[in-house]
């Protein structure tokens, strides 16, 4: 909308069904978002209005809440779902602290989607061949791009902790500084938007698919979580002696109880399961461990004041609001019901059937559809609408025949 209209306080409205629009552009039946498909009000968060530093023409972006015209948050809004989970913690005198680690690939333009992605040409005229993990010189060919990324992050107030080259070909990772979950979800969303816009300016393509390249590690969005007392700021996962608390155990127990039901929220696309089926430190399980990257729930080595739980299941393609909401909601479920986790695992281990997770989008959606826990935490309307939208996407995928099928199966008798 125009700046004048925004500053005058003109209300921006949008059809409810847009919140269930699938990635191909279509919509599930209207019964999933109200048969009238009435309007929602988009109310800008005053703390999340940003001048876009990469735009040649003056433009701004405002992150909005999707609210019913009667005033309450829409149950279809993922940002609203996250705010509700945070409020439930606040009612117990607790405040979650979250950090996200987002991985992504930087590729040359890919005008033919039937062809694999390629890394961009470096300053030496060559393409990276994948031997640059954690190298201090690995992004020299992308220095102008990253310089503008850093400048735009500073202009948007996005503090970064660490930035590094990851294991994949032209794959990178940023660790955003820990803080309030809603703020971190907003920052993760803004950062992904920033990456794609700045890449286009530099003739590059940034891809946040979970698994864009075969035989290469996928891209995750690990979520680090701790809880503090709202009044004192004390980490309630550690006691005065620095030992783990019962609340710490219950939080892990809740995550273990919810991860299988919520897999479709952490891994929302067909491609998400390409990452999980070829682990490369992307574990598809609800085991927990101290500093073991093969576990879906890892307790990083840290001091007692920084004790936290890392959820390693979400991919870079996950909705940050929904993934953080689901992870925190599962932990709170464990606290409220005093759920005890299984024993921690260490070293190489076999995943028990009870802690294995769905390994296809179809299986994950079926699990979510049947989940009473998901309906209790997020409401029937959201769960049913989400499943309906994702089922449309899965059906669209099955409507295509892949090159592998033509190459391998066509010659079969």
C-alpha cells in the first residue's frame, strides 16, 4: 500500500483463505477457512516496520498479525500461534529464549529447473567443488554479495552471532543471536527475505530448500531453546548447584512426545524428507543426547547458565513461526504433564521404533491428521486446514513423473 495510506492508519484486509494458500497458488475447499471466505485485518507490529535497504526505490516492509475483524488473532495465523504459546509460558512466570541456525545455498541462476543447481563462478573463474567447509577463504568469490548482506542486516537491526561456510557446495550458515521467540521468528523470516533479494541484485540465487543437491548435506534450521524465570532471568533448566532440573527433563519429555506428531510442521515439503532420509547429521529421530549430533534432540556442551535443548529436526524450508511454536508447545506439554524422557543416548546407537519419526510427507500428514495433541495445542481449524493445504501440494508432486522414473523404469519389462 502507499506510504500515505499506511501512515493514515488505513486498515489493510485480506481474505482468510490466503493463510491456507498452497505453494503452487491454489486453495483447499472453502470449508477449511470459512465458507464465506471473509476478511482478516492485517495489523502491523510497530516494532517490525523496516525500510528495505536493498531496494533502489524507497520501499518499506511491515510484519503484520492476521486478526479476525472481531479483534482476536486468527487461528490460521502461524505468528498468532507462536504468540499464544509464548503467552502460555508467561502465565507460568516463564519466558522462552530461542536462537535459530539457518543454513542456505548460494547458486548461479538456474533457468532450467530440470537441471541441477550449480555454484556460482568465483573470482578465479572456477566453481567451488565442495572442499571449503569452515574455510576462512571459502566465500572470496562471493565477497560483494556477503558485504551487502552484512550491511542490510545491520540496517534492519538483525544481530548476527556467527557466519560460516557449511559442509555443502556453496552452502553457508548463520547463527542468529538468542532472544525472544517472536523476535527470532521475525528475524529469521526477514533474513531469508533479505538473502533472496540481495542475491538477485548480484545475479545469484539463494535456495532455502531442505535438500537442493544430491549426495550433499541438506540445509537445516536448528532451534536452540531454554527457559528463564520472567522476573529474575534465571535459566530454569539448571538448579543452584548447576545440575539439570526436573523442568529440563520434562521439557525434553514433551519434545519426545510431540516430535512425531509435529514432523509435518518441522518438515513441511516433499523435499524435506530427502534431507532426513540421508542424514548427514540431520537425524530423523526423537532421541536425546549430550552433544551427539546423531540425536534429534541435542544438549550442546555449555555452562549451566546456558543449558539448552537443540531441536535438530527442522529444515531451512520450515516456517520459522510454526517450527518454533511447535517446538515450544511440545516442551510446555511436557512441563505441564511432568513427562519424563527416555534415557539419554551416546555414541553410535540404533533408534527405537518408539522414537522414530515419519520419513515421508504423506506419513507425516497422516500422523498430524490423527494427532489429538496437535489439535489440543493448535486447534482443529489450524490442523485440518494445514493438512488440507499440504495434501494439495503432495498431490501436485505425485502428478509429475520424475527423471529418475523415466531413466530407470522405462526399460523394465
